[in-house]
């Protein structure tokens, strides 16, 4: 019963966090800020999908969150390597 009232508020908070991170991604002053905003987008999307999986009681959202987390980690590593070295492939 308490999950039915708290989860929509949490979903709204994570949606707001997604919008603010998207704004920082578009408007970011530099490349490091944009990489951090993209990493924040991945984390917030995973959290939102987990909340939706709890709300709808299905495992499909958890699998999607795991996939986004994996791709987000790889993307952050690749972009950080590009920022430091200027080249992705060694």
C-alpha cells in the first residue's frame, strides 16, 4: 500500500533529475561536464526503470536497467578515454 503512494513521487523525482541532466548535457560548458551529465542520465534511467519494475511487478524493466547500466559504463569509459588521450583505440 505504501509503495503505491511513494513510487509515483519517486518516479517524478527521477524524471525531473533526467530532465535536469539532459539540460546539462545540452548546455554544459565543457566536455567533462557533458560526460558527467551523460553518466548521470544512465544512472537515473536505471533507477527509474527499477522503480517501474517494482511498480508493475515485472522482470522486464530490471533486465532493461541492467542493459542500460552496462552500456552506460562502457560509454563513460570510452568517452573518458577519448577526453584524456584524444583517441579511443590504442
